[in-house]
């Protein structure tokens, strides 16, 4: 995976002072535009999660959808979106969580997951872990079992893994 890691890392662009001063944003759009790098991300996530071990892949809005949907396809699993409050058109379950600057609420369709389904939660970035923890609570409330979580990038200095203790976590790039 060393070659894959170098390729992927070379396609992630640092954007200083975005979205606010002092933040260095990890921009994955150059990686997504490179068909070899994008294919490598999907392949590495599918292999890391274990083809045939997942019933559904849950993707977190919005960039997580870009990675989660093709992972679900290659795993012959269903895809389930988790979105910000008010974006899903049917009956939902909600979960709120704290951000550094306030609170956010995410939702999932109430019938998206059935009892006992094996779920992988996939997102582009693991930062503080709040969103992924809230997503896991939603999945478990609906009766699913979170088998693993997978991320393209992990911002390890933010210690998001600490909020996800007890879950199997895969991240392709760590910063």
C-alpha cells in the first residue's frame, strides 16, 4: 500500500485558512479528478472492509457519498445516505451532536436499515469523530451492527478515534 499511499497523498491539496483562518483544509477534489487515484481509493477501501462482509454501506453527507456509493457497488451491498436535518424526503430518525462551534443534526430514513444488517460507515474524513459517532448511534438505533468504519483521510491530531472506541476503523491516509 506504500505506492498507493504516496499516489493518494500527492493528490490531496492543502488549502490554508479555509474555511477560516488557521485551518488547513485537505482538498480531495484533485484526487477525485484523477481516475487512477479514485479507483485506488475505492479498491483499497473495498479490500480493507472485506468484500462480502457488509450488507449496507452508510455514506455521510456530502463528500462521503462520493466514496461510499462506489464502495457499496463493489461490495454488492446497498447504499444508505445520512444527511443533514431536513434533506431526506420521508420519515427519519435524527441524532444531534456537538461541534466546536455549536450543534449539528443528521438524519437517516427510518426504514433504511433492518435488524441485524452488517453496516460499514464510510466518509471522506475522520476529524473529531462526532459525525461518525452520531451516524453509528443512528445505525444501531435502527437495529444494524456497525462492522467497521472507513475513511479516506484521518486527521489524527484531532483524536477522532477516541470517540469511536470499540469500532474497527480503516483510514487510508493519516495526517
